[in-house]
């Protein structure tokens, strides 16, 4: 396995990325497979569009800060708001980590992962909310989800959060390019993240470092099997 730089793994570098015409950045080895996936989807009447692709450490840190401080909404799996001010310790971290990755540990840092929707299924001015209901039976993107479950693997992609496994909530919109992401995930360790967070402080840093081993186990390595 080829060693990957810490800065690439933790979202502090963009040297591994290519910028698409739509402005989104993907890993250079993911750009062409994703185009092929889009072409196959188009033949099935699906217009695959990106909502989010590469996300830097700084961007993830800003999201984390806003949620930790209560300035950005935090949600339960059932869609209800969480009163983040009422939570302390690991419970506060768990509430945020359900939908937002720890800075330095997001799969979006790698350029291998992206959130997608079907533009052909909605009006041109529709703003995807990336909520489970949109991808369930009565939602506009249910057909897309079903198609991805059947066909994504043919192009090297899988759904790491296809279902809830006690870590990250189910994200039927989240695609990952397995050949590269698998290598990157294997090199993500608590020690690497500790060094990153100590160099680039985040909200609740001491609490995060206290629980870092369990965070990596529960939220970083706990994904749905790519082979399923």
C-alpha cells in the first residue's frame, strides 16, 4: 500500500484533486470513474448531480465549531432538533458526529466521497436537503438510490453509510470510490488525527482527544461493507 501524506488524509492539502467544470473537486483517480457512472445513470434517465465533494479541514472545522457552539442546528435521526446546550461529555460529541464528521476524519477530505442527487427527478430550482426522506420510497430520489444500490459497484463506488450501524446516520446520498478510499481509510489512525488536531485546534479539543480512540472506531471505521 502506498503511503499517503497526512495533509491529504486530513483535508489540509488539495494536491491530489482535480477541479471539475461545475466547481467541485474530486480525487484525480475518481474523476473519470464518476463520469462513467453519470453516463450510465443518464442512460437510465437519471441526471446525477453533486451536492458536495471535497471538503477541506478548515471547512469541516467551521461546521464543527458552529454545531459545538449551538450556532448551527444539530438533529436526531428522527429529524427533531437536539438541544446541544443540554449535552456534555461524549453524548455531545455523539450528537454532532451522527451527521457531521470530526475535522481531519471526514471522508470528504480525500476527494473520494461525494453527495449526489437526481436532477431529472425534481424542478430545476429544487434545493436538495440531503434528508433520508428524499431517498426513501415516496421521495424524489428513491429511484436514484435503488439504481445506485444495483449499479454503483460496477464503477468502483459504494455507499459507506447505506444503513445506520451505531455510528454515522444512514446517508443514502453518500457515494465513495472504493479503490482509493479503502487505502486512505486504512491509514487513518487515532495517532494521526491527534497530531492533526493538536496542530489545528477545534472546538471541544480536549474532550475530542479524550475520546479519540472510540470516535475512530465508531464513526471512522464503522462503515457498511463495500461488498454488500
